[in-house]
C-alpha cells in the first residue's frame, strides 16, 4: 500500500507539469531522430536500514518512426547502514518499438548486456515497456519498467528467469535531428 502511495505521489507531481508545460503542437519521433533520456529511481523500505538509488542515461536512434535502437547505462547503488555499500552498473543495448498515439508514445522492447561491479561481470536480458508523454516537439516525460534477469551462460538463462530485478524509472527525454522536422 505504501508503494502505491509513492507512485501516486510521483504521478501527482508529474501530471500537472506535463499538462501546464504542453504545447498544442507536437510531433512524435521520425526516422533519423536521436534521443537522449535521463531518468532514475530511489527506494528506501520503511523499517529497514537500506536504500537504493538508480540513475540511468540512454541514447537511442530511430531507424523508423517506430523502431529505435540504443544503449542504456545505469548505476544501482545500495546504501546499507552498518555494512559496506554495494553498487553495480548495467550496460545494455536495447531494441524498442514505439507506438505513435500523438502526444502519447508507448513502447515495448528487449534489452540485453552486462552487469558489472568491482568484483564480477555477468549477463543480463529482459523485456522493457513504458510510455513517453511529449510536452513539445522535442521534449517528453517518460516512465518505464524493465525486468533484468542475470545469467553466467545462455544455458543458465532459463534457470535464472526468476532471479532478477524489477526496475521502474521516471525521467525526461530530448529528441533531435531526423527527417521531416519542421
């Protein structure tokens, strides 16, 4: 219930900003557009001594108005009271399909790459989903979800499908370049 309140609070902050800052004209991404998004999340479980901060940055290139390829770099930092903090970085190329509904552009995709820290490297693979709410021709607010499961070999991928992490982020993105931009 408390987690639901956090999402409702975030939505209550973002929605008015999106509506007030929106222009009446907008354009969804076109072929050849570039995209840069900065997003993040923060968690701290009530009654625990741990928290997590996860910023990530992604770059995408639109092959068509729908298909986008890119690279995401994320850092997950766990704050642990009374113990050594832990971190891990995720470097994942991704492939997304963006559905154009005007100002709203939901997407589905797949990402795979590596997860690493100062001790080890492992593989990761998982689905991505989200929505981009365009405030103007080139600026949007984004909310996304991805599941990352970890594996040491492709044979171990099937056995580790339930040993991963859920990552939900909120961010801002910018689109530039491309063909047909007024």
